[in-house]
């Protein structure tokens, strides 16, 4: 990915954007009375335009505040893997289909490949690395280990994050609900049967 | 993907001046599940992306107002996520909508995707999505699906130079329920019946919806107006190749009022999804059911009427009987029949 020439600006202010972009002031002026109120002067300090030069972003990864400077086009997945060395989330299809990049953003399971890093500003990001404290595994990967629910293991971080998010949302989730929770993940090795055994153990444990 | 300037307005009023009066240089971003794919494939190469994710308030909320003797009037902000539609207690009277939302793609997509994105996404034709193919919608001279690989394309093809299927699974139930769309632009607010928000595109300056490039979909409102004393019946039924994480091959959404006593169906609306370039109201099917008691036989007659106009392409004739079954099953589900087909 080529880096454009640095402008030395991480983000420009709304005022700077309105002056610099050549936007016709008349557009704002033609807002009719039925439209929402025109631009709120009190929000003038809030920057709303970022890039195209790299932008400094701050969010939390597995409880640790981090900063990263990336172009607006960089996905959360690439920011985590390539800029922050958080490689638990895997880049497989990069098209929001396979689930290997699944992370939790403010508790919800999402595809990190389909979210711009800039959209994650200020958010709480959890990756598969968060499912171990030293040698102690979280219940979800522990069940995967017991049931041998992986072969090559490349899809595993996505599966365990999707299951963790479902159990965080509803600790009493049923087998059917947990199977639905991993419906957006694909295992090319086909270890689904072992995963079903792991899910059965998780339901008994947490239910 | 190409790089761009990213804008994150805090309100709809702040977002409007960022749009242009032509398509191409600006794209709106909500859940991103459609847009990021298009950016990565260079199908869309905007210079600016206007994110709607920081806009709070009604744009991101579901609100309900009770109506005397009627189901509630529910307004769903365009920024509401699919998972929150599927799980909304306020939308419980509208299972056609909640079950359709619950079946879209997989959980991650439902956690990201929004109502507005479902209604305004671009089509999924593989010729359109292929960077290297100049189809009609990208300024080329022909629609490659007519003579090419068209097993997932439209079966209602008459008069359509481009034979995409409309990709929204929420549009058919919303249209069946008589929903209206609230739209804002620099020229003010406007409201229109949701079925009028869609069109069959055939050139680059047309999208699958009728919003102008400088307009933003604010919300969609469901407010049934049933004959006095009747109760609302509604359902959506879809057939997919895979159980989950797949696009429907066909979808039928139905809504009607049931008279007390006689049990006759009134104000029938039947909408077909994923079979035409737009969500397709079927007045022919509705007419067959209007004033009748829902039985296996009357549902089958309505379903037969729904497929009368179908003109499938070389590879998708299989969709016709599939659609017939979907319409029949949606009617039976709406009327409270227990499904005996699964």
C-alpha cells in the first residue's frame, strides 16, 4: 500500500475543511426550514475530516490503550496485525465472509477486515490474545483444546472470539444459539464436529 | 483500495453539505459491509467517505407510538443495526421484519450492517462486482448476465436491460407492511412509500434506489392502518442454498388483516424479494387472496398468481417453483399455520 505524501496534519478541523474543500456556502444556506438545524457553531471545535494523510488514532486493545498512525483506508484488521503486532486476528478472505478476523468491538463480534481502523477510535477492541492470562486459558479456547477442535488452527481465533462474544451477551446461551453465533465463521479443515463437542461442553459449563 | 478523506459528521445537518449532486466522488458509510467490499474491488473509488456512525438520536434508535386499535407505529432509524432490529421488542408485532433481519448473513454482519445499508446497498451481481468487467451499470454497452452466468439473477426480467436482483432482505417485509421512508436533503425533508424508493437501474448514474446523490435516508416508519376490529398477520419466508450466511435465492413477504369471525384476509400485500431488479409488489397474488380465508388451497392459488409474470433466464428457471413455494409458505406462516415442510 503506497503512502501518500505527508502533509503533517493528522486531521483537519471542521473550519479548515470548510475553507479548504471549496464547498459552496450556498449549500448550507439553502437548507429549508423543514431540514434539521444548520451546522451547530458549538461543534466547530470537533474535527470531522481526517486524512488522506495518516491519522493518529487511539483505542484500547485487550485493555491496553494504544495509538497508531494510519491512512483512513486501513482496516482495523490491518492496523492490528501490521502496525500493532496483534496477530491473533487472521487475514484470510479479507471480504467479510470467512470470520478468521473476528474481534470484539465494544463487546460485539465484528469482522475486523470490514471495519476501518478510523471507525474504531475510542473503542474497546478484544482479540483472541485476550482469551489467555499467562498459562490460564479462557473457557472457550480451553474447550477447543479439550475437544481437539482445530486442525491447522488458522480459523480458531475467529471461532473462539465469536463464541466468547455470544457467551458474554448471554451466558446461558443454548447449543443452537452458540451454533448460530459461529454461523459467520468457516473452517476449511472441517473440524466442525469437534467444535460442536466444545460447544456442548461450554453450554454445560456456563449454563 | 484507494485512499480517501474520511469525514465523520456529528449530525445529519453536518453530513448534508459534504454530499454532492452526482454519484461517484462521495460515498456514505454506515456498517461498511457493502462499501468496504466495493472499495477493495475498486468498484467504488470515492475521494471522500462520509461516515454516519457518529450521528446519534433518532437516526440510531427504534421508537414506537401506540395506535388505538392498531399495531404500534414504529420508526426505525436508518443507522439501527440489523441485530437490534432482529431482537427489538418494539418490533415484535412485525415478525416478517424481525425474522428477515435475523436471517441476514451471519452474526458479525448483523452486528455491523444497518437498516439504511440494507436498503441502499449496491447489487451483488458478479459482473457488476468484477473490477475488470464494464457492465451497463459501469458505463459498458451490455449486461453480461443476459447470456452469461445468471443462476442467481432476476426471473422477472421483462423490460430490464440489467437483470440484477435487488439485494435487500428487509425491503420486502417493510413494503408488505406499508412502510414509508423519511429522506432528508439540502432541499428539505420528504417522505414516500418505501416501494417508491427503488428502481431498476440500467446506467452508471442510477442506483438501485431513487435517492438523489445528496439525500440521506433518515428512517423508515411502519404504521399499519387496518380495518377496524381486524388483526395483523405478517410473515417473511426465504429459500437459501446454505442454512446461514447466504443470500436468499427467493423471498416472499406478506402482510394482511384478518377479520374476526369470518377469518377473511383483507388489505393483502405480497412482496417478492431477490427475483427482480427491485423488491416486487405482486398485486396479482394479493388479489387472489383478498377476501378469502387462508387455507392451503387459497395460499397455493395466490402463489400460482405470483409467478405468472416470471420470465427466467437460461440458468435460473429453478427459481420459479421455489418462489411459488415461498409465497405459499409465507401466507400460511402469517396466518398461523405450523410449518410442516421442514
